[in-house]
C-alpha cells in the first residue's frame, strides 16, 4: 500500500494499490497534485469512485522531499464505493416514510444521507409532489418523482448549458428508474400503486377513506416499502453511473 496515500477513515476506505505513484521521486506540490488527479481519473474509470465521500490527503513520506510542504497537505475530495449504499437507502427511506410521511422527501433525505449530499433545496421543492401530486392520487407516485429529481439534479442539464443539447443521460437514468418502478408496482401513478398494494385506490383528502388507508398499512409498511425501494434503486443507479456530480 502506498504510504503517500493516507485515508482519513482507515476502517471504511477500500485499499488502493497505486505503485506507480510511490515510485515518483522528488516533486513539487503542483506536480504531486497533478499526479494524484491522474491516478484518481484512472480509478474513476474502473468504477470505484462512487458513493460516500472520503477525504484523501497527500503528504511527503520522507523529509528529503523538500518541495512538498509538510504543513500544507494537499487535500482532495473523492467518493469511495459503499457497497451497502442501496440497502442503507432502503432502510432510511422506509423509516422516514413510516415516521414522517411525504414519500418524495423521504427518498431525497435517504439518498442525501447515504451519499453525503446537500439536497435541502430539492427536499423542500418536492413537498407538494406527495400522494401523486397534492395527495390527488392521479399523478406520478411521489416516491418516484423524488427519485427522478435526485437523478436529474446530479446528471441533468444546467441552466448554463441550456443551449448545448439535450443531455440524454438524465433521461436514460430516469427511464431506468421508471421502468423498474412500473415493473414492480404495475404503473407509475399513485392510484395504480395503491391498486397494486391494496386492491383499490383511496381518496387521501377524505378523512374516512384516509383512515381506511392507514388501517390497511398505508404508513405502516405499504408506502414505506415503495419509498424504500425507490431510494434503493436510485442508490444503485448512482453507483452504476459512477458517482455523483453537481
């Protein structure tokens, strides 16, 4: 293991053998930073750079490397693979939905926590999408909407790129999630999901019907399982698409 690569979290960071990096002789900090960038790009191509953020510090391994400042260590953020991320996302989203409700927010919160993302603005903006948009049941399931919002945020077109093409990757990932969802729940609308899970849809604005929904397990296990699955699928898609970029 190269001694120049020091992981802040030794227990969770995977082992990376970068022998070519250790063979380099004296180099100034800029050259070392360039060298690390090259190594990280190579690792990224292997699909390892995804998921939970870790920090890598570069420091000289001997006092002979005088051009490397020992007090100012080069720090770079890198995302290391967390193979348990999908299951962690499932558990978090399931618990959030059963405790707090609002499926799109629960998906976003779970994914944000698992991948150490700042998604507070998305979290707030998604609130009205719950229950098939405004609890109407007629629109897209809120959990699915929340998942697509996350994927679009990380892989979608930015405002500054408005005139630079369609950016199809976001569409591809959203369709992948939608296809998984439809195959599992028989459709993408809230009413279709309810029919699959309960045998009938509910009017969530009617107090008596909402009570029936809850008695049938609405927020005990039914919607939490849907929300958990979406969070799990989103986590898996992010891992497969090799990480997050904002």
